[in-house]
């Protein structure tokens, strides 16, 4: 199994962070399809691993969940913070 250079991945997404939400239509469509598959949407806590700019974190926070948002990219987390995605944001390898 090939290893992933997490630092390189984080750097690449960090460079894309400021304009990412303008080009994430595929992710939004996938998220909408996944949400339709859920039997319920009232979760006390949600972990958004790989939160990016925080679109789904914000969705869950506005739905009443306590959200913890994680991402490898500090740039993406900064964007998530600007988007008021979640009170708990964390960077690092997972």
C-alpha cells in the first residue's frame, strides 16, 4: 500500500482554500445525496473529518449538532472559521 504525503496534501488544499467553495459543486451534490439516505438528521454530536471550508460542518451546526471539524490543511480550517462552520476546529494528521 502506498503511503500518502499528508504534508503535501495539506499544502495543496491550503493553496486552494480561499476559492475552494466556488468550485466544490461535486462535493455539495454528493453531500445532498448522502443526506437524503439518512433515516434521521438529529445527531447530538458530529465529527466532520476532512471538513474543508466547513460547508457540512455549518449545516450540522445549524441543525443543532455540536460539531468538531478536522482538516489536514490549516488554510482550509481558516476558511472554515471564516465561514462560521464550527466552534471546535482542529488541524493535524489523522
